[in-house]
C-alpha cells in the first residue's frame, strides 16, 4: 500500500522567500508574510485642538535624541531618523520571522491648519513621538496694505 501525500505547491515558499531576500539584500523584504511593505514609514496620527496640531508617530526603539529629526516647512512636518536596535548575532537559518524594522525612516505629513514654527514641542515616551505645533490664529494673520503709485 502506498502513502498518499497531497501536493502542496506552497510547502517551501518560506524557504524560497528567505533565500531571495538574502540574494538581493533589499532594505525591505521582497515577499513579506503579511504582504505589507516594510519601508521605514512609521504609522502617524494627526489631530488638532483649539490651539495646536498634534502629530503622533509610532517609533518604538529610538535610543537617543540624535536618532530623530523634525522639520517644519511650508505647513508640512517631516519626521526622519534611524532606528538602531541592539542586535544579537543570529544565524539566518535560525531566524524564523523578522518583522521589527531597523534602519532609516521618514514620514512627511501635510498639516490641516497653518502653524507657527515658534514654540514647537516634541515629547518621546513609551515608543511614541508627539509633536505639538501651535496654530496660527486668525488674529496673527496680517493684511498687506497695497500702495498705489500714480
């Protein structure tokens, strides 16, 4: 009597995926298990209060202040930097899943209201970066007087 093993074309996909990723050494994996890219774009929320716009960005693993930069220009906030995690030396054939992002990240977000670049605050706590950008109130907007010359 012969044992029948059903044909499974996806049996070795995980092995093939790891080999392709090693071969090309992309900064992101070519075939992710969850089919979502890992491109160093952190998840970000933007919301507002009466006085400020708040940008909240998930950045677990930041080690020091120098690892992140925040720039505000033309009503766009850009958060960029590098996540350097302590790495244990693990042989590739013993790594079964690698999802934690390391490397450079960058996220630019258009803001829903005009902000002042003065008095911008940023707080990093428990893996979350909060950037507080004061709104420019209507009273701060200035009308420009036009001089007519004859």
